[in-house]
């Protein structure tokens, strides 16, 4: 039987309502108004009125007039109702009354959000993808009763990390509720229940409190055990050594426990040095794996016991990341029973150890068959490593690769905890959507999930355009630069900028030996050979990006303006960042070749063209930052396109000084001055050298003409 709801429906709230349920009800009422055009009718449940709901006789049989929100404990025991955490039921409790029943607080929240998505038609990413729900007079529910299924992953959520776009989006620091509420709402709508709300933000910010108030579990960064204040901040005059100052460390841990003891916390046990590095860099007396493992094991046990003394049934975890993974695998780290062991991918989607500088051993980062106990993962949809990661752009490999890796994670039993590095949300929606489906149901079809995403993003277009947009996304993963032998060795946009800035610095030092900071990419080569190799990578990739840019524009031309703008903000801007960055880095490498050959004027032109290419990347960000996204990219401090522009402009000035100095007039005289003037002009009449851009444009025109003349002789 199909039931219908219209704007007249009345929502019956629980008499006793918690803060998280109040937040989700605000979302539902906003959704109702967006769909029906009117604010909803709201009533607080009164047990004396229950007969009224059950005895209505003047309503149509298939019409829902009331939606009642109930906790499982408020109704009689029913053997058909679920009993696992966070589950919910939709069922007809009486004539004209739809009951949304939650096993617990999060069960009610997910039950209401299921109603929002599948009845009212509100997409989980409605805010981030700018998908307003369709206006309707009436909506229908075909599937009643509905019983939710247990989530495939128990603790699942986002680490809002490297969140510079969120920080720069507002003039307030740390960001306020207007920034964080859409983040936490999207996470809840995706079925998430856990968050690290930002990275090392001031404690007076709203981020932690709001996450708790919206019903989320909070967990901690592995460099901030228990969510405690950094030792170096609290005691700047002391050496951060647990051996010397155990009481001070424990004081900070105790304060963190007391501050969070009444909240839903997944406690992170850890011991690292200040600033997210091995602790022995601060305390070098521990110079063997055994001594290091002993210290960390003792600290973990102490933290474990301190929490157990205060918190009932605490949930513990430890991130086996970096040096902790090595110590654990080698048997030097002893963990208390029941602690969730968290394994991390390499930042590029593969469950192997990450690259550190030029060191890349790629050891498996999944639990062994005989490693008993609960396991979880820390997984990157976005990454920042000062090498080749994706920060402003999507995951550089295919959704199929990500899906396979997460299948392996589930098969290895790492299903207790999934923490996903979600960055700044906006740039990574398709992959966050894929992971949301996966942590809910377990095994999915990645291609089908991507097609569903595109249908949701563009609900009004025909099947042919859907297929064309799906092809763009597939081509994106095939266009990223392949820089190594492994399937996940694919680059995000940071490669064009971090590599570009490194090679500029090395160039200006006039060194021909290889830049060690580029060995991870090129191997042990002299600097000219390094640039030749990088240039070859760019030359192979650039035509793919240019083709994708053309095809994206062709698809956009077939869309209505609102959908064309969505395609640009969700996809086109990322293609432009890749195309412009790839072209800029290629031109820098080509310029070095001319510079070494003594063709300084040609190098100057090539560098100018590189500058103009990188500028197009900045212009693409500026164009995308319109409407609600105004200022979203102004704090681009990690990829940092503006920093790249300053580097390239500095190099251009340097090359001009080397070839056109000291009066910045030699090239004008050599290449641009009319022959009739070259030998008779007076030096003191020429004191206004051309600006760099104007000189570069004119030199390019002249040199291109010279090449054409040689070509056709």
C-alpha cells in the first residue's frame, strides 16, 4: 500500500528532547518547508492525546496526518523491532500516524534523516552540491514498514583535516557554526557518527561542542592523544620529555579526560613528539626500537587506566601510523586489550605504508590473519604531502581502486572504525558519497554508485547527458599523471606546484647536481636530467587534460545554466587546475633547457608563459568562488597557487636580469627595435624599460615569427 504526506502533516515531538534530536528536527522542519513551501505543524507528544491519534475516522485510509518520533523504550516491547545500536523503524502506529522509532538517540536521528532523503527527497549533500529538493504538493511512501539494517562499520566518520578552505571561508577564526553545521549535517546524512572536528584549532572554537551537540562521537588526531593540549604549548619552558616530566604530561591527559568524560568519545591513545613526529626527536636518549616501544607501551597503559578510572565503558583506539606501525609489527609495542588498532593508507588510496620523503617501502597496512581484536582504518580521500597529493582536486585514481581497497579492508576484519580524511568537503563529494554507501552496506558496485551520484547531481537532464558526464568522471581518473610503477602512483594538483617551486629554488642556486627533494619522482639524476624527465611526464599528460577540458566545455554547453555552473564548481574547476598546472610545469622545464643553452630571452618567454598558465589556475578558483562559495579558496595555503606565481615571477625577473640587465633594455634593442634606429638612438632617451608581461608578449611574437621563417625556408 502507498501512503501519502502533504504540507498539512503534523510532527509530534517527544516530550523529553535531547539537544542532538533538537538539531535534527530543525533540519527536518527546514526540509519540509523547502519541499512544501510552508512551515510544518508541530506538536509535543502528550500521552493523554494518544487515543486521539488511534481513533481518527475522518481521514483517508492512505493519508498520513501525523509523524510521531519515538524512542524504542517509550513503546511496548515488540519482538519484530531491531535492538542493535543506531537502528530505526518506520511503521504505521495507528490510522494516519507514521511512527519513526529509534533504538537510541542516533537511531532517531538516522530515522528522521532517512525520512528526509527517501520521502522528502533531500540529498545528503544538498548544501555542498547545491541541490535544492523539488517542490511538491504531495509525496508518497511505498515501503512501510521499513526496518533499517546494521551499519557495516561501527564507528565511521570524517577527519576534517587541512581545512584551510573552511577557515578562509569566513572572517571569524576559529570558524563558527555557519561553517561547521553544514559539515556535521552532511556527515550525519551520510550515516556518519564520528568526527575529528578540525586540526589543531583553538579550544575556544565551537567545533568540538557543536559536534557533540549534534549527536556525533568525537575522536582525536593521533598527534593529540586523548584530545589533550600539546605539551609544548602548556609548558613552553620545559623539554617535552615524558621521562623528565611525567606529571606534567599526565596533568594534561587528566584535564582532557575530565573535560570530555560526559561526551561520546572514541579515545585515541598515543604518544608522539610535538608537531606530529616521533617522540624520540624531542627525547633522543631513546635510540633503539626496544626502548622506544617500552616508553610508548607504558604511556598507552597509563592513558588507558586513567580513562577507565573516570569513564564507564570507554571506547579506545590507537593509530598505527608511521613509526607506531613499525614498532607494532616488530613486536616492540604492547597494547591493552580491546583497543581498536587503526591502520592507514599511504595517502593515495592504497593500504600500504606511506612515502616519507624519498623513502617508500610500501609495507602492507592491513592486519594480519592472526592479529586478533578490533581493527579500523584511517583513509585519505584527500591528502597533503608537499609532493604529488590532491588537496584542491579529487582523488586522482579511480573509484574502482578505492572500492577494491575498501573491500580488502572489510575482508581483513577492519570494520570497527573508519576515519576518512575529508579535507574541505566540497572538492571530494563523489568519493565521500562512495564511502558513505560502503560504510552503510559493506560491498557496493563502484560504477553503479558513480552513475547514481551523477543522476542525483543532475536530476533534470536526459540519459545521454548523464552518460556524457559519467564519461568525463571516468576520463578524469585516466588523465591524472602516472609518476611511478604502482597503480596508485597518480598525482593530484599539488605536484605541479610543489615540484615547480622546488625546481625554481634549485635552478636559482645554479646547481647542476640533482635536487634530493625530487628523487622520489625522478630517481638519482642530475638536475638537467630531472627536468627532462619531469617535462616528459607533463608532455604525455597535457593532451589528455586539454582534451578533457574541451569535452567538459562541450557538455556544459548542452546544460541549463544552473547545471552548467554545478558542473564547473564540482568538476570543471578541477580539470582547469590540472591542465593549467601541467602546462605551467612543462613550460618551466622547457625554459630551463633554453636557459642552459644560453637562450635567455627564449627562457624568459617560456617562464612568462608558465606564469600565465599558473595564473589561469588561480582564475579558475576565483571563478568557482561565487555565491555561497565566496572566499572559499582565499586561504589556499597548501597547494598555494599564489606562492607558485610569486616563485615563477621571481624566476622570470632573475632570468631577465641575467640576460637583459642591468638596464633591462638589451633585449628590446636586439630583438624589437627597428633596424633603422638601432645604431643611431641616444642612450639617454631610453629610460623606461618594458614591463615583464609586455616584453614577454612582444618577444614571443618575434621569436615565434623567427621560428616560422626557419621552418618554411
